[in-house]
RNA sequence: GCGCCCGUAGCUCAACUGGAUAGAGCAACUGCCUUCUAAGCAGUAGGUUACAGGUUCAAGUCCUGUCGGGCGUACCA
């Protein structure tokens, strides 16, 4: 529809004698207030200055030259300072609704990202402990944006990047070793900054079960580290699966050392004069890119900082031929992003293919108070515990319901409420209610002919149809902004429109033609709800 | 100090990247279950969009400054 309007407006402008170059981008928008029509354009206002004319006059002339198809547009009005408002004809709505019903589960899919081969990297927590609430937002956002990209036509690979080599992992191994010794009655202390979580003890216990005391004389933590990593990764995968997330690949940072990418990266930097030695360390001249300090790439101990592998990793991704590499990370990592971009730019890759989704922190609210967490101090809340308490659907929904760019307050009490306070159920309830009605219709009536949708003339029916038709736009916007909460906002409006219809119009017991048409309408709503909830990774139950 | 993000109803947040009278949920108040699911609906109340300037036909949205909050500013990840 937008395109159609743009076309006829363009033609009308040319008819008026406006030159091609003078025509601005023709913006079509949906007015907030439905009494202003279904679509509106501001071209007349945008043209006021270049044409040195009153916007309302321009609008009048434009409308005079406009050739609208009555099967699509029923009225054109000029309003306010010079808006041109279009109202869709009912025939257009019925035709579109019919198409929606035919598309069913496909309705809402778009082509913005057709042919795009995308890699979404998310979670990427090192295997030092179970996933916590903090990781939850990352996981759910990443997965949902991946789904949005898929809905707009992209081929998406989900990747989990991890590092099992650093200091943290050694400390983890030592922590498990200490707990193992304690299990066998030996005296052993946790290392400095060791992991205090109960899960470490569990891993140690399972080692005792499996190996008895045969590991008593292990010289270092290596074996314990490996055991811990395997056990923890196992748990992480289970947690993700529970949240409806399946990774396509796990990328070990170590690969980058083994295949020489790390060394090559440093070499290239040196050749370009962007890396140098100082105080036994290797530095990246980030001052060249406007930072106040240079950045260490390799510590004087010989160990690289995370920044170097980060750059090599992104080069690796681009080397694999992805058109879009999307990173999902918390606001605390934002500073590394420009370095990575500059790094791969220096290496000769197209940095515009790398995009980032930054989200703000999550505050867990328990008993009305914010709950402070730290992984090492074991006073964290794991994602599993959270899901045990409030359920999987609610967990996903809460992580998605706010713009990524704003702090998220996760109120456990509110999430636990089965009823009124919990916004998830509003959507699911609408779907279940439709299914219930359709079951009833199935029992009492059989339809042989095609439904005549043109009997749908009630205000709330028309509003509902229009809302459904805007679903593809909502998906497209959510995808391009990487903001899943837009889908939630949309679904809330849709569910609300449906409930209004439900109260205004009956289905069961009406004349057969009306019952049939309204059943079709309800089916369409259910399909859109399912599709939307599907994007969010949330179930659409048939009964509640 | 510097960089990034944020400041909207009592609380948690929207607002289609600059559009028309700033909207939801929760909390408060008033009604509604012999009729397809009341996990619902209708209504009332609640605002100088932190503050001060600026840009233009039009600013919650863009620019500058001030105040307030979060994060970063490591040879930690």
C-alpha cells in the first residue's frame, strides 16, 4: 500500500510540473489518531519551502491531480497544516484479509534481508558457571533478533563464542580441585578469588563418584578444569534449550591461536605501523582513531588481552563470508567495539558488515527490592532457578518487553502472578480464547462455500483487520532496529483490538454467513498471534 | 576529568527515527459474570516529556549548556 501511494503521489507531482529532482522522499505514515485516516503523507509540507507556497495549497493541487483506485482508497482528505490523509476502501481490506488467511503461518515474513547471510553471536559466556539472570537478557535478545532476521528473509547462524584458556578458567579448575580434596576429607582452601558457588561442590562430588580418590595426586588443576568445563557447558546447553535456544556453532577462542590468526593479526598491525612494543607489552595505537590512550594487545606476560582475539575473531567471521555479523553484548563492553571495528578495518575487511546490539543491565527485583548479584560470590540467581519460579514463557517475555537500550527491571513477584499483573498471559489468553470459540463453531456448524468477508462491517471488525495488516510492518521495524519489544507492543495492541471485537460482536449463534466470516476473522487473529509469539519464542496455547 | 547510555503519569515503560490532542500496564476510584474463557471489558483520575536556550511549517524525538542516574575509562573478561 505504501508503495502504491508513493507511486500515485509521485505521478501527481509530476503532473503538477514538479521536476523529478525536486520531489522529496515521499513519507507515508500511519496517523496516531484513526480519525485522521489510515495512511498520511507530509509531502505538501516538505514541498512548501522549495515551491515557496502554502502547504495547504500544494496539498489541494496535489489531491486534484491524484488518481486513486477506488478499490484501494475510499477517501482523500487534507487536514491540519497540510497533511494528506488516505482512507482504505473496505474492498481492499477484505482482499488483504483473504490473502492473510491463505498465507497463515507465513504471514508477516518479509524480504528486507533476503539473501543476507547473517551470523548472530550471543550468550558467549565463558564456562565458569551456570547462566545467570544477567546472561538471560543477552540470550533471549540474541535469539529473538536472530528470529527477526529470519522472518525478514535472512539465513541466520547462531554462534556461541567462548574462551577456556584464561586465568578465570584456571581459577575455576583450582576451585574444583579444592572442593574435591575437601570431599575426601583433606584440608584444602579455595584459591584467591575462587568460585564459591554450590555447583562447584556438585562437580567435585560427581568426580568422587566417578573416580573415587584416584585423582588425589593430580599435580595441577588441568584435569579438574576440563571436567568442570564439560559439566558446566552441559548445563548451559540444557538451560538454553529450555529457553528455546539452540546454537548452531560453538567457537573456541583457542582456534585463533592454533590457526595462527592471532600472530598474523599482530604482524599486519605492525606492518601498518599500528602496533608497537613498550614496557614488554605490545600496544595497539588506538590514539590514531581518536582514543586518549593506546591499548594493550599483548601483556608483558606474553598473554594477549581479550581485544586481540576479539579482532581476529571478527576477521574470522568475515572470512567465513557473512554479510552481517551481529554481536550482542552488555553496556559494559561497549568500549571495545570501536577498537574491534578499527582493527578489522586495518586488516582490510568491510567493517560496515559488523553490527552490534548493546543492551543495558538487568536489575532483579525481589520482594520489591533490587537484588545485587555477583557470579563469583555465589549470590546470583541462575536462569534455571528463575524459570523454575516463573516459567519459560514468562522469562523470555520479560527479557524482551523493554527496549534493549533501557535498564530492565525484572520484578519476580509480578512475573509470578498468574493473572492480571502479568502481561504475557494477556496475549496467550487471547489466542486460547479464539481456539475455544473455533472449537465451538466447529461443533455446531459446517460451511461449504467460501466465506463472504464483506459482511465484516462493524467498527471493531474493521479496526481489527487493519491492525492485522500492519503486522509485517511491525516485524520489519523490529528487525531493522533490532528491537524485539516492538513486536510485543504490536501484539498487545492486536490482542486488545481482538478483545474489543470479542465484546462487541458474537460469533457463535449469529447468522451462518456472519458466523463464518467472523470465524475466519478470528482464525486470522490467531494466526498473527501465533506468528508474533513464535518470533518471541513463546508458546501460543490452545487452552488455558 | 573524559566517553557511551538514560531522565516521559505515583511505579515499570511505549511513542512507527521530526508530525496532528504524548499512550499502555501496575497501583487508586466507579461500574460489568443466566449470553463464544471475568487470566476479561467499560469508565474516572493522573503530565510544563528533568531544567534553560537553539534549529523549523512542526521537537519527547535533532543541536548546545546545566542538573540527576547507570556503565565504562586496567598489562581483568
